[in-house]
């Protein structure tokens, strides 16, 4: 799902993709021209206006809380958190 978000964001005028965080590294077949980092904490080193959380459901809450505590506006894939 994250690859789809990245592809779509790059097509929107006046929207810049600053960084992609993925603990698995850069996904095969995606060429965004933006930096890849291994964690959301590393992504916070970039000047983020907002973030999209597109991780497995069981990680939604963990990742979203890191972003919220840093004051980053966040879109979270549903469901908000797992059981």
C-alpha cells in the first residue's frame, strides 16, 4: 500500500515526497528519487509537514504514536490499531 501512496503523491502538483521509511529497505521496482530510511524515528530527521502510515495493522499504533508525539499530522490506514 505504501508504494501506491508514494506513486500517487508524486503525481500531485505542489506535493513533495520527503522520505520513505521502511524497515525492509527500498522496495524493488520503486524509483521515487527520495531517500529511504529504516525507521519512523529516522524519518523525523526530515522536515515533515505530514506523514502517511501504511504498515501492517499491528504496527499502526506504534508508528502513529511516534509521529503524534513529534507533532506530525498523520493519515493512518484503517483500522487505526489492531486488537
